[in-house]
């Protein structure tokens, strides 16, 4: 219920008002951030905030209008603000009726790279007993097409999926045959290091409208250190592969992702410059996740302060590039800004509540086991099967989607009722990541002051809001990103 105020010591034209559901965050000594339940936000002074919390409306008429316009207060008995909040809340959650859009097929664990931060516990490129069978792939496709989502993306991963290209080809062609009946908006992505790319693969991709996703960690020396392979030419092959895909399929059919390691933390400008040099005008500055070989061999970038300094330098450099006429987007910021500045939720699995596991993505492993997320599969490779939903050869789609391994973490991590999340001003922009918290804290929720996930996100939210409200040029860039 809203808190009701009828202060006796203010002008009666301002009496009879109610405080709608509100969260706050003391941003700095002079500003307090207020957010409503759908993420509309307003900065007020400490004095205005203290007045509001003591039951008095701020004296400035514009502040009162802004509070009403952001649905933070309403006149007593006024229904329209509540109806608008309800409508915007329904809009934000409309995606839940159409789960699951992303279906990940692990065609093989084999890989010819030996990346120091590998998160999937790769296997030798000669060990084909870690390949997905045709029967397992068929059952995975049957599960995929039972998803209620009208749009279905099939992403084929590894290891290196091109080591099992015959199966990759079969998955895509059979999916297209099945879709004649199901009529989904079907798309395909092959996640590959591109080292094995050849004309056979490119011809097939051109015929079947396939996109590619690859890894590019920055300049050659950094990339080749992070991602060694025989010949020490991982970067050279990735760059050549990106060019081949563009020449054969078009400029928008390949994207690149980087992973931050300890060696990356002092080189964010070099990394961004590498992307600009090769005409990759979007970058995702993301931290290393604590799974697979990454947890055992690399030093995860879990020092939040150092990683946030890396991210801030990178974001400010990208803003500087935009100011000089070089269009560049930081993907994570664009996702957050869409949630901050519009009523649209892009559905990025790490920033959704209920969590994106299962309802945002499903993972079909080479051996038939089904996981609630790619990170859940990585944990299983480390011996922890908490997020294993079942097996394609033993369980129906309904049994998989109603498994306690999915429903329990979804319920326990729901941010609207989770301790500290439910009171956080940033809750509308954030999400739940029960896999990360289970891996790092031993439960699906964790204590938020100790959560690297929480502290990283809060640091980014504060940074974006500060730049948006203090820098007019940044505001223009951010508005473009939010409305892409």
C-alpha cells in the first residue's frame, strides 16, 4: 500500500497526496536518486528528499511536477498513475509468456585452442567421443520447437563446433525442415574461433542465412596470449575469418566478443582501438566468469574496483570516440540504458528477473543433458550438477521445464522479493544470477554487499546515470544507444 500523507503544515493546495512505491539511493552528498517500480528515475536534493520522507512536498513546483510525472507521488484517490504503472509493468513482463528464445547446442567439446580462461573444459580435437550424436541433436530440436517463443535462435557452440561441422549442417537443415510446420522466426548462429573457417562452411552459411560469433580479446599479442593454439596465430586467423565472413555474407553477419583477463585491465584503449581498426563498431566489455578452466588456471578479474576502473576508462574512451565522429557502442551500457530510458526490456539473461535461466535460454549438451544456462553447464563440467534439468533421452520437455533445478532458483532469486534487491533503487535495471551466486557464495541469492555481481552492476548503473545527467554529449550518445 502507498504511504499516505496529509501534512497540516503545508498549503492546502498541496495537501492530500500519496507516495507511490518508491526506492532511493543516496548518490552523493547533494543528490538522491529516486526510482519507481518500472525504473523511471529522478534526482532530487537531499533537502527535498528529507522533506518528502517527513511528509511534506518539496517547495519547488517543478520538483512536485517531476515527482508526479515520474509516478512517484499522486493526488489522493487518483487512479491514472496507478493504471499507468500497472500497464508499464505488464509491458516489462510480457516476454515471460514467450519463453525460451535462445537454444544452445553443444556440438562438441573438442577444440584446437587451449585458452587460459576456457569456461567449458575443452577436450582434445582428436577425442570425438565428446561429439553430440545425430539422435541427441534430433531430440534437442524437438525440445526447441516446443518453446512458446515465436522467435527462436539456435546457437551452435563447442568446444569448436566446426570440428563437428557435419552435425552443425544437419542441425540447421533439419531445423529449417521442421520449421515449415512450426513457423517460428528462426535464426542461426555458429559460435566459432573461425580458425577452421573454409569455403565449404561459408557456402553453407550463405545458403542457410547463418551468422557467426567469435572471440576477439584485443591486439594480437594480448589475444594470442589469452587464446593460444598451434602455430600461435589465433588472432591472425580470427581477423582473417571476420574478413571472410564479411566478404562472403555481409558486414552484419559476424560479431565479436572479448573477455577481460588480468592482462587486459591496463589495456582497455588498446582493445577498443583494435575493434575500431577492424571496423567492429560495438564491443562488450565483460568480466571473466568463474567457471571451467577459468576458475582453476586464470586469475579471475573479481577485484570489482579494478574491473570498474577498466570499464569506466573504456566507456569514457568510447564516448570520446563518438564525440570525434567515430560511432562505437558498448553493448552492456546499451542494454542497461534501454532499461533505464525506455519501457523496453531487451531480455538480456544476466539482467532479468525472474532470472534468465531456462526461460531465457536452454543448453543441450553433447551428451543429452539439458542445463538452465551455459554457466550451469560449465558448473557441471566442474562436478556441480545443480542446474542440470534432465536428459533429452529420459525426460519430456514438460519435465525439463518444471524441474526443481529450474523452478527453485527462479523463485528464490526473484528480485522483487529477494532481501536487499527488493529495496534497491537499481532493481528495475538489474537482474538475478542464481548460477553466479551459487558458484561464488553457495546459494542462489548471496549476501548482496559481498556479491561481485551486485557491486559491479551498481558501479555501472551509477556511472551511466552520472554521465547521462552531467554530460550533454554523453546524454545524446546514450539516447541513441537506448533507442537502437
